[in-house]
C-alpha cells in the first residue's frame, strides 16, 4: 500500500506546479524526504518492484528480492536498510527467495533459468556462499547444513558450507512434483506424478520406505513436520495426514484444508500453510486442526503474497512496496447474509441492525452478527438503494429517470421524483430531510423530502457526477466530476466554493471524514485519495485497489476508510497512517456498497453474488 503522496493541488484556473507521479516516494510537509515511509509501520519502499520476500524465523528482519536483481535486508525494529546488493540479473522469471530454518542462509531459486539453479547467500551480509545447478524445490535440513533438492526423478543433497554433493538417494518411481524434508533430514517425502500416496525415503540410508496405497486423489504437494512424525500430503481438494513415526507411514485421514503448493509447516510447527492456487492461501492451527485464516489475493492488487516463516504474519508486495500485516484469525471471517439477487445497497439502523437492498424489490433487516433475519420490506423493483444515516429512510432509484423515498418505519412510500435526466449519483443529508441528486442536466438538485419540493440547484461543469457526499454539518456537499475534479459547494446559496484539479481518472465514489474538513475519493483506476477543503492543500494517496473503486465508507470515529472494487477486493486504510487491512470476498464478485455500523465495530459489504457480508472491525484509538 502506498501512503500519502505529495502533489500540488490548486484551485481551478491557477497555474500550480507539476505533480509528481504516483510511484514516487511519498513526502509529508515539515518532515525530511523519506520520513513518511519510515513512519508508516509495516511498509518498506524499494527502488524496483518486489518479486519475493520473507521474514526469518526470529522475526527481526525482512529480506526481499526486487526485479532489478537486488537482495535487500531491513531491520524491522528501526526500519533501517541493512544492505542492498546485486545478486542476479534483472529477474522476470519467477525467482523466489526463502530462509533456512534457523535463519542463517538465504536461498535464491531460479526455476526458469537454464539449467535451473539455486544460490545460497549469508543472511547477515548478502554475500554469496555457493551455487547449485540442475535442481528444483531446494529445502534446507540438518541445522542449516544440508540442502536437499530434486530434478526429474532424482533427489540430490549438498553440504552447504563445503559445497560438496552427498550420497544420492534411490530414484523416484515417477517425476517429482514437490519435496518435503524433516528438520533433521531423517525423513524425505515427495509428491510424484500419477500417484495418490507419497514417495518416502529414509534420509539416513537413502532407501525407499514402503507406503501403503491410500486410494485418494493425485497428490500435488507435501510437507513434513519439524519432528518428522507427521506427513501432510495435499491434493486439489484437501490434505491427507500420515503418521510417519513408525517403520512405515500410516494414513490417518483427511484435513479439509487447502492442499496446493506451497504446502508447509510453520517454523515452530504450530501451523500448516496451504494454497488453492493461484488465488487463495489458508493457515491452519495444527494442534486444534482448525482453520485460522483464509486469504484471497487478486493478482491485480498483489504481485507477491505469502505468510511469514512462523505463519503469524503475511507479507505482500505491490510494485516497489512491501507490506507486513499481522495474521487475521478465524474471528475475522465474515458472516454471510443471503439474498435472492445481487445486493445494490447496504446500511445500518441507529440500533445497529444491518439493512440490505435487493433490486427485485426486497429490503431486509438483519441482526448483523448472527445473520438472523428480523424483517422484510417489499418496496417494488429498483436498481440502487441508499439508506439514510438513521436507517429510517431508503432512497430507491427505479431507473435513470425516477427516484423514490421509502419510509421504513411506516413501510410506505414517502416521495416519488420523476422525469429526471438519468440520475448518476444521490446522497442523503445527515438528518435525512434533504436529498441531493446528480443528473445529466449539469446541475445537482437538492430536494426537501418532507415538503416534497425541489429547494435549489447547484450548477456542475460536467454531466453525471460520479459521487456526492454531505458534510457532517449538513451545510455543504462535495462531489466528483467525470473529469476527475473534486468540487465543494455551499447548500444555502447553491454556490460552488472550490474546485480541485483532476488526477487523471474519473471519480467514482466520495465520502466525508467525520470532522467535515476533508473527503476521500475513489476513482476509475483504483486510487483512493484524501482531499482537504483548504486552498492549495495537498491530497494524500491512501492506496490503490486493483480495479475501479465501486464503494467507499468511513468509520464513525474517522479511523478507517474502506474501499471496494469491481473484482471483489476490500481494503481498509487507517487515515492517520499505519498498516492497512485486506478483506476478501470472492473472485469477480463486485463490491456494490459498503457501510460501517454506528459504533464502528462492523463493516457491511454488498456484493454482486447474491449475498452481503459482515466483518468485525477493530475501532481506532
């Protein structure tokens, strides 16, 4: 995630200065250049896009590899860069770095090179120790002294410091797909083509250990617990567990976990990591056999995503930024609110009940945390819904030319406005007595709901505003133009106050922060920015989603900004800086709407896949 990105923002018509590009290192006025990156906890800026990174078992540093072929080490406590050394040619071929179990070495694998190669470096200095050719899937064993790798049907081992190849193992009966080794090297296991059960070797003798037939699906990944007593063999649907403590492995049964590579145990042996490639990673509590976390990571957002060695943190990269987040738990997984059609509007009542709107004509009220349906309102078909802050009124866009207001307390229609020229955006005032409508007629219309009359029109320069938001005091509004400009206007006189220069993409969503002095916007290219209603103020880039921003929401305490996109991703950014949080729905499930509960502890998301989801959110300080 990128943090505040300085650029000059001037009132329209002023000459202004050129704005730096979004990929420049951010700065904050009054602080030295680079201070923003150092203060942003969990974020590390590199000179080139990052393709792989890891946190060693001690958790005190971060090691990364970028596309320029440079290996970089960071001190996580001080965020000081320890070294940056060129270790390979510019890398675009799936190269990956991993840590040895004790954190002594860095292993760089280049599977697409000819021949495939692994290189070992000292973690503390980045100095090269040795190179091993014609190998894949290298694994450290024997207290970081031995590397075990495979090529075709052969399993080979090398002494790391001496660089000498050790005695070979018996050949595998088929091509190897994945390799796992116990920490002491005494048990070696492989998944091979055309076989359900794994191939197992005794690491001391190099000979095969007989394995009984399992009668399950083709295995694609394997892992060995640190003590060598348990084998995890994954297929495309689940993981089979084997007891390897006896002379011959014994099948224990399935674990409903993701079984794809990289399948591995955490460095402390307490967690199992598996994947449903290429989009989802799961982390399981090994002792309890329960799923702790599940991450969906669209490639449009993350260029790299992987849990740490201890599986207590997740590391991901987008461009030159590496972000480290604490592991979310099973408690962070959402509750599902089912629907019979896509959700086109969500909100909360004052009492904290969740509200969802379905275009077929149904509005439902829920006990959000338990997913208990409380009441259903049949209101007639509509295309979009926006709930008032109190949850007592719902604005329903029937079609581009008609908008209705439904009184949910009395369950009756309170207002109908017709003959509108294609409504593109609408928003409730804080007290729900006024409704702002943006249309193709180049003005924003303010309607009094109770008197059922149009009060005033505020001219706009572009047609079809991309979003409208009311200031918390109800005295002004802000909207985004298709040109990308952000406009602030006074309600009483219908007068534009200020207009801010475009950043090159159409505004699709907008929302005020609780203080009323700034707004956040989302645009068609996925950028989420904060704009202050102060002349010549510099907006900050909170971050980017992978595609068009389709929904925004701000928590009542002003700590979190939530943004959702057209591909089903949701990110939460702390407005004051810090580590962002990633929530995921499903691939290609557009986020249609977002809302925080009145106490800020729940986030409700509407999706295009016939469901709404509710997450627990930790309030800010």
